[in-house]
């Protein structure tokens, strides 16, 4: 239904006649009369009683008037919303990330939002889901998976893979531990679908090393709890708990020793209507991560 005809109908009803409504709408009276009759024919309703020299709303017209106003308000809202989209305004933002990233990075970042920021919603995704498939449903995907070339992305953090030990452990005052020495301890690790575990396995394979013993769990916090209980060194990316001491894990790289770490990316759909606003949020997230984990090197 043409919203223009609804606007004409509401104007006639509110002005009390075609002449006054035509003046308010800046069209001729005969043209407005034709439009109103055309609307009645289209609806199959008589909206106005034309007796006694003036227009009066029929009972059907009075009922339809409320609906017409509602439709016009919804149309105005849709037009206003479309204008905001076209201008790149971001009123809501959907953030998706794996559990550890959500808990340690995304949720603390969302806690810094103000009323001037878009309203956030946060969704947990699986560790193996690919950003290029998720950006169709979420504004930003923050994950350690390689984003690929078909999405816009930025590196926002390099998260250390820590070896956590109790404060009374013989390594507690060292700050870092070589991989070949780490394998002498029982390692408490997450399952193979966790990025930290895959990086550890790859580093061990590259160095041709085998841990003395592995204890596998399904959650990084549980791994830390077992480390606190003296069951070994927990190898995770999670922030510290249970008063554990974090040690950076050193591996042999092409340029000598380097810490084992996860590269965390933010990805969004190319052509997103609010790409500029998203880039601003990503820049803030990168700064936030740098304050927590140290500067990121592209």
C-alpha cells in the first residue's frame, strides 16, 4: 500500500476536510479528492461519510485511522533507520569470539563501553569456526583463527601461551621457561581443539620433543586449578588464577628464541555499512589489549 495515500487520508481526517488538507499538503483539492476515493476503492471501504456538505469519518474510517497512523510512524522509523545505516552509524554491535577470548579479552573490553558507544551483544563461538563464515551474522569476530583474504581484519593482540606454576615451584622466579625444559614437567593441557594446545603440539613436533606426561582437560580454568594443586604446569592462554605464576614459553625460531604466542585478529565483513565505526572499535580494542598484554607487532 502506498504510504503517500495513507498520509493523504490522515491529513483529511485531522484537518476535518479536503480543502484544508489540500492546503496543508500543497496539492489541489480535486487531486486530493481523487486520491482519497482511489484509496477507498483499493481498500473496499468507505472511509468518509460525505453527507451534509462535509466529510465525517465512518466507523470503519475511525478504526482504520489508528492503523494508518501506526503504519506511517513505522515507515518514518524505517526511513530514519535506513538514513542512519547509509551514514555509517552503528547503534548496536554484535561481537563473536571463542570462550577464552570472550572471558579474558572481549568481556573486559565491553566493560569499558559508555552510553555513547553502540549497544553490544556478545556471542560465544567454537574454536574451529572460521571468521569469513561468521561475519555475515556478526559485526566483529575476535578470534585466533587466520581471517583469510575475503574479510577485512586487523591483528589486535599477541597473547602469550603461558606455563602456569604455583608460587613455591622451583621455576616460579624465572619469568620464562625453554620448551625443552618445560617437557620435563607433567603438563596440564586443554583438548586438541584449543588453539593453545595446537600451538604447543606444533612447537613440540618442530623441536622433536615429547613431554614426560600430559594431563588433558576441557577448560583452561580447570587446567590452572590442577596446576595450583601441584599436578603440573598448566599450558594455557587464560589470564592467571589461583595465585599461579605465569612463565613465558621460549621456543626456537628462525631468529633465535621467541615466546610461544597466539595472534588474535578482529574481522568484519567487507562493505559493512558501518566499517569506519567498526575500525574505530577495533583500534580501541587493540589499545586495550596492548595495555593488558603488551604492544602488538604487525
